[in-house]
C-alpha cells in the first residue's frame, strides 16, 4: 500500500513510476536468489537481487536507458557524452546503440580493460583522461561544449536516479515484508532511487547504504548533514570512486536513508569470494558491498534483509587475485600426506 507523501521524494517517485513503463521490455527483470549458507554466516534471512545479470552487467542500464530514451531525435543525433569508471559508460553505450544515438565516454587511463572494451564493443567512442575525478568531469564538459553533446552523468541526474529506483520496486513487489534493503553507494544514484521507492511502497522497510572505508564521503555526509568529499579513493570497489554525493542524491539520501555503513577492503574481497564460491555468482567488488556489511556484522541490520548485487563487471585479473587470496589463506591440507 502506498502512503501519503508531501515532500521532495514525491516527484522522484512519480519519475520512478514512469521509468518502470519506459524500461518495460528493455531492462531485464533480474532474479532474486537466496543461500542457506549465507543465512548461517550472517544470522539473517538474505535475499539477493541479481543486478549483476542486468543488461551491460549492472543496474546502470536502467538509469542510462531511462534518461537517453527521453532525448529528442536531434539530441540523440548530435550525441551523448558521459564520464565513467566503467559500468555507467557501458550502460550509456548500450542504451545509445539501442536508441540510435552517438555515445562518447570519458574514462580514466587506468580503467579496467574489459570495461573499456565493452564500451567500444557497444559502439561508443572512448576518450581517456587522468584518473582523478576533476579531470574526468573537465574533459567531459569540454567535449560537451565543443560538440553540443547532451551530458548524461553517472548518478546526479533525476532520470538516471529514477531508472535506478526501478530495481528496488521490482524487489518490493516480490518481497513486500523486508526489514532492511542494503545498497552499495558511490555517488548515491542507486541508493537514493531505492530509498524513494521503498519508503513509498513499503514504509516499514529500512534502507542502508554501504561504501568502502577508503571512500567514506557519503557516510560522513550522512552523519554530519553536510556534504563531504574524498579525493580519488583507491579502493578495489572501483565503481564507488566518486568524489561526493551530488546535488540531487545528497538531499534524497539525507531524507530517505536510515543508515550508512562502511566496510574494509578485506571484507569486500571476502564477500566477492563468498558469492563466487557459495552461490556461483560473479559479482564485482562494488556490487558486493551489501554482503560485505552483513558478513562484517553490521548492526542494526537483521531479520529479512534484501541486498542488491549492483554489478558483475569485474576484471578477470582482479577476480583471479581475489580468489587466489582465498587459496593462500587456507592451510595446505595435503602437506606431509
């Protein structure tokens, strides 16, 4: 049942409802899976929404398609530009391919090679720049002004946020009695869209955002109620290497999110390993943040807990290193036998 609402979230909820219709037949309705082993490890009943199985390998397709689908034909013809460490760039590239638009993606020089290759495979032009966030945004703005491209940013855009909120809507349709929904947080697009949808559809469900300790700007912003920044955090969760929440996402996070948590690099890698070895799911480090929080024992999150696995676009070399770390930690059971 929907609740009455008279705040900034109401307009966003209406956008999410419209995005659901726009994405029908375009975005996958991704499965929800469970694991008794994970339930035992976490002490909770955990339900995973597998956005790692979404088109282009991440939830980002939802927001990118929703935003680009609303552009005028002449805007699509002139082209769309964005900046991305990978998943949003792939999503924009695929959405542009489907909608007949030109795509230009500004990426850091140290971007994961498979993510760059995927962007180019969808037909996008990739422009490389220095890895710091200001460089990416500066190059993107220069290209936009020079060529009159339309900018579709990774998270701080109302229609991008609305598209991301559709994943949570799907989850609440299947699991209306969740106690918590736990969401990875970089720039806050998925987190804010999720929180708006959940607070309208299932107001008793609480929403928690999770980010790496090395990139804790959103958590500090949430606690202080003042926007905080972080300079190019060197976390393995490369999808969360954003400088700060945005002008759209920050107010929504403050208004709608109930809790923020941070997790260590070790916890993130352990979550990736558990998902791979116990559930046979390939999830990138950024996508595994929710499980990392649960494995770390993050009170007060308990009971029936939904977790969005936000993406699966992990560099094979990174995945191999994470899995090799598990093998190195185990004793040599065959020694002396």
